[in-house]
């Protein structure tokens, strides 16, 4: 398969990506849309005329974000709904309340480098939030996505996936000493493998999924590492630039019928043979369909 290339690049902004695109009447859900690149992802999608739901833990912050987006775009169709991706009851409540066709699901929310924590089920918190929460959400919304006929799922991953594959024999660190970066890395690998698995299973339903690295952006995602930037200043992006690849995957005609791929800087990433400094490229293990199948089955088992 030829890699997907676009006219956009590292410095493109989300607003530039959606210029001229009309999604009036289409519905989109963005998780974690009250902060960081989630806000700018939502703002850019609002400019297309889409009907947006900001799925957030803090609904007060979500309401403020919705009001700001309406003020800057003129789009009045911005809704806020509570969603805690580490809480399966919260996900079930959100899904049960959704009764419309869904065109775009942006799995944007995430946590990074947490101190060791586990959910009530015993799941490692980064894997539970970044992967299992979004997996359960997409599974619950499958029929709504299929009802659209050409729906897209956008899975926000990271170059952090280069730190670790999914360690299937010890996902939740029952035997390994806990390392916040290894836990983060495997959760971000899982985000990519989810896009592979979802596309393989749901393409016949008109659903495609792609994953991406947004870039290095200074947001509250870094709060557990003292807010320190992970890259040099000249390598960092603004939130508007960081949202560009997400918005591209959600809206561009170049991605019609395309799924199961990984993008960075608005173009499909190159497969790398080593950790590559944890900066760019995609690891072969993150694109491996056997790994995707194994993750899918393990996720179903855990959720059952």
C-alpha cells in the first residue's frame, strides 16, 4: 500500500486542514475536549458546521469550552456530556444516552506517566483509561457509527508507543516493577492496534479507524512530570498545530475508505526498525495484525 501523503505538514493548523470542508448535520464526539488539543480539535470541527458533543470528566470546564467555541465559530450545536474513561459505568451511561447516527469519534482523552494506580477491576490506570475506556466507548457506539455509513474513528496515540509494545503476559504490572513510561508506551501502542483491529472488523459496516501522533505540545497532559516539555522548544507545536493531524483524519477526503494506519505531521508515518529516540515513526509491532487481534480478544475478555 502506498503511504498517504497530504498537502499539510508539521506546521499546519487544524483550521487550515478544515478550510472549505462542510460537515453540516454530521455528528462528532470528542473525548477530553475541555483541554489541550481536544479544545482545538473541537473548535476546528465546529467550523465545519458539525454537531459536536464534548465528552469530558469536568462538565464545568466543558461548558466553558463549549461557550468559547460557539463564540469563536458561531456554531451553536456544541453539547457537553460527562464521561470518565476509567469508569466503565460512566462509559455505559454515556453510550446508553446516545441515540443518533455518529459520523466521527475522536478518541482524544488520555493520561501520561501516572504514578502506579489501578482501577477497581485491577487494571493498570493508563491502559484502562487510554485504551480500555476508548475501546469500550467505540464498542458501545458501534451501531451509531455503522448507521452513518461512512464513519471515522480517530485514535490519538503518541510517539511514546516506541517505548513499549503491549506486554500481553503482564499488561497490568502484576509481575514487572511498575514503570510509568513503559505503562504509557504500551497504552499508546494499544491505541494504534485498536485502529488496526477496528478497521479489520468494522470496514464492512462503513467504519474506518486511524491512529496518530499529534506532536509535542505543552498541555496539562504533562502534569505528572512536573509540566516539563519532553522536547526542545523548536520541536514543540502549538495546540492548534497539534490538533491538525486529528482533524485531518476526521475530515479529509484523502482518507475516505482508508483505515488501520498511523500518521504524524499530517502524513502517514514511516516504519522504523528501532526506538528511533522515541521521536518519530511507527514500530512494526504497533501495526502487526496478529497483535491487534490478540489485543482485541484480551480487551473483550477484560470487559466481560
